[in-house]
C-alpha cells in the first residue's frame, strides 16, 4: 500500500499537497502544454479584480541572485472576462481551482468575492491583503489587524466558498494578523506573499523595474516563509498553506514540518514547469524513507 498523499484544507480535500501559486501559472490553461493539471493538488489562479487591470509598464520582471523581482502590477482580465473566456477552458479539469482576488477598497473586495462565489468550478477563494487601501491613504490592508479583521468579515459574508487569506510577510506581528484573519472567518491562511525589494543597473544608474520596487520571490525568501509558517501555524487553529521559494521536495517537507498543511510552487515554474511532478514524487519518497504513512503526518512535526 502506497503513501496517502491527500491533505485537508478545512472542508477541501487536495489529492496531494502541491499547488501552483497565484501569478505564476496565469489562468491555468497556459500550463497545460507542460503539465497535466489533474496531477497537482490544486491551481491558484492569477489574481482577479472586479474590472481588471493593465498592470505596470515594462520592464517589470528582473532575475536576481536566488530569486526574481516582479512588478507586474496585478494585471488581470477582470471577473466578467474570466467567467466568459477562461472558465469554459478550465471546467472538467480534475483538480482544485482557487481564485486569488484583490481590491483597492473594501467594497471592491466584497463585490469581487460575491461575483466569484457564483462560479461553480471554483473550490475556494484566496484573498490577497497585500494591497494598498486607498481609503486609508495607501496603507496596506495586511499590516493592521483591525483592517484584516474588517476585510475578512466583509468578504466572509459575501461568499459561501472556503475563504483563504494570503498574508504579507511585512507585518510587525504576523501572528497577530493571522489571528485577526481567523477571527474574521478565514478558513485557511496562505504564507507568504513576496517581499518588497529593489535592483539598480549600476552602469546606467537606473532602476531595473519601471515601478522601482517589486516583489522578491524564489529561494531567497524560503527561510522567511518557513519562519512565518511556523509562527502563524502556532497562533491559529485553521490550516496554513506555505509558499515561498519552493523548488524541490525537501523544501515542501521543511515547510510542512514547520506547520503547513499544503504548499504552493511559484517562481520555480518559470525555470522548470515540470517541477511539481518531481516534487510530488520526492515527497512520496521522503515519506516512505522516514516511516510516514500519510503526508499529512508531516504537518507541524518538527521537534520543538
């Protein structure tokens, strides 16, 4: 009898703990040339807003030592176009689809959550709270517990689907933010989003990104993700989904030992779109070699 690779994220069952991270697999279909989506635990779709966005002007991606900077600017087609053009291409695929979404004020978040709630093929919604709240002078929603609580409560009322909250690593007390999201009705927490960072061309003396500041992802941020997952998983009773710098099975095991119930693979897809399948096989090998009958036994199993 083989290893049980299935995991539970609240009421949602994944066939294995490896998901594709939002923003790195577009709307899912773009990956099908390389990867059978039915073989991964789930797909977190590119962040959606109510009316869509053109994003930032290029250059908006820069490869760095140990990672990547991006300032795409949350470019997306909007919910209406997603429903009309993308959903028909995804229906019938045997995997879990999670819609990442965002807004610039509470009302936009709520309207987007309500619109996505009506789409049957979506199994859960993942709320990105690393966005500036225009009603609060540009302060990010995810840095103030009272804002996180109010926003989560508002979106909780707008959808019957499982609601995940994707946390920023930049909060002064990420455990406090996590507890606020849980109190607001979140079913799971995703840790972490990218880290703000910058790169400069020393010959031209110009910024590498038009936006100047971008989000750092990739192996460079994995130790931060491990730390945040550990702290958050011990502060709340709801599941944690780990993301940040995963490129091999050992990274997944590390995040799960820290407290993650599942993970998301992102930046690694740009260099090896097949890597999720190798990662899944590697997790199974680890469990067999270390006496685990189920991958879920890894969650929080670090020796404190």
